[in-house]
C-alpha cells in the first residue's frame, strides 16, 4: 500500500506530460534567417517557427545585434551586413539591415577630445 | 535487449571499477520503461522525484528558464546516461529535465538504489563519482560559455558530445546522432540562433565537421580539438579511444 501511495504522487508526469516549448497555441510559420555580411552568405536551411512576420523581424534584429557584438569583441564592425528572411517556399519576406538593428550615433568632432 | 538496471550498471562502470557482484546487483534492479514524446519534460522545477532516470534512447536536456523567459540549457544526456542521480539526496528539483526528441527512459526507484548504497561500498563510490563528474561538466560549461568566443564554444560542445557518444559506443565511422536544432545549441551556448547558424557555417568551412539533420560527422578530429582547445580530462572517463588520443 505504501508503494502505491508513493507511486500516486510520483513526480513523473505520466498523464500530464507537458511540453517544454512555449507559444505552440497560435498559428506558426517557418522562417529562414539567411545572413549576408563580410563573411559571405550563410543560408539558414533549418529555419525557425515564428508566430508572425513581426516576431521574425525581432528575431532577425536580435541576431544582427549578436553578430555585430561578436565582431566588435574581435575589433571590427562591418555595418554592410543584412539578414534576409525567407518563408518556407524560400520566397523573400523581408530584409533587415544591420544598420536598422542599432541606434547609430555618428562620432562628433569633439568625440574623444580631452575637454 | 539490455535491461535498465544493466544500462545503469554499465554507466557506473564507465567511471571506475565495479566488482562483478555489484554490477549484477545493479543490473538486477527493477525498472519501469516510459516513452517520452519530443520536447516534453520528465521532471520540472519543484518536483520531488522518487525515481532516478536512465536514458535508453533519444536525447534529453536539463534547463532553467531565466527571469525574462529565456531558456538556458545546462546539459545534454545521451542514451546510457543517468541524468538525475542527485535527486537521491536533494529534496526537490531546482531545474527541468526534458526530452529533446522522442526518448525512451527507464525509471528505477530511489528505495532500490538506497539499498545498493547501504550494502555495496564500491557501487556507492561510483555513484558519488558520477555526481562529482556531473559537477565537473557543469564547471566546464560555465567556462565554455563565459570564456570562449562562439566558434570555439560550439567546437568545444561538439567535442564533448562526440567523446561522450564514443564512450557509450554511439560513434560509428566518425558519425554520431546529435538530434538538436540551432535553437538548442543557441540556448546551450548563450548565443542567438542567427549567430549559431553563422558559427556552424564557419566550423563547416574549416573542414573539421559536418552537422546536418541531427547528425554530427567529425571529418578531422585533431583539427576540431585544436579549434576548441579541447581537453577531455573534465569528463573523467575511465577509458575511451578519443579521451586518450592527445
């Protein structure tokens, strides 16, 4: 009997398996985030599911920022890159330029001056 | 077909000497087998498990959801590994354990393992050792994520998974199953999926590896190790071909 009661409150969710991903309720579509920058073109064969074009755009912006951050840490920053978002059929959805992903503040003439 | 108990016995024996009688005692433990669908949790933060999990097939991961909803993966578990032995002596889960792909697991009750621990000092030592090695692996994941640039970090993760797969005989002709998506790599390495994709491409271009459709092919092991500066000592594997080759 003891064994039975222990099994009943077993943490193993036999009946109530829960998925560990979020946001599966709404409709999703697969988007591909192809990168074009100073390192050439990197196709995204795998893609990711997103619930809207807007989410895909946010994802591309986060991605562009992370690529630029890594470059800056290596001592370079190439603003000519862009993320070319395509749909499952490989048709263009939108392009996010790296320059759109950051608030650029050009250096002023006084920048770096001691006063 | 190898029993769940025997799978656990072999896992323990991969960390050190397990006397025949102890091996047989562990191999004889009773277990339940469960099939877990993809992307499904087996244990969640706050749970009080009374079984340990043995992975029989598939792939599992442990992760924490951060305060801003971002997932940090802190380990992957291959078949023949036992991801939750520490639940024997901690009261509740402080993270989540879930299947990445459809995964078969075996569950062995804590009570049976407590008996092994009480009666068999050599098996007890190896259980200790297994959990200490887990801690060593977590330390290495911390170093990897905070110290290495993306291409080294990804190469290092590939090295680790490849050596661990080899240790449980899951590498064949330089190929092992690693059924992850970019998103899983990203969340394990603290990168974005876009950065991960670029990094994967950069690693492919070195000729050291190919990773496609959930399969890792290592074309040039010395080169991959060199890129990652990988030293497998933290895995404390008793003997594997790859761990020994320097």
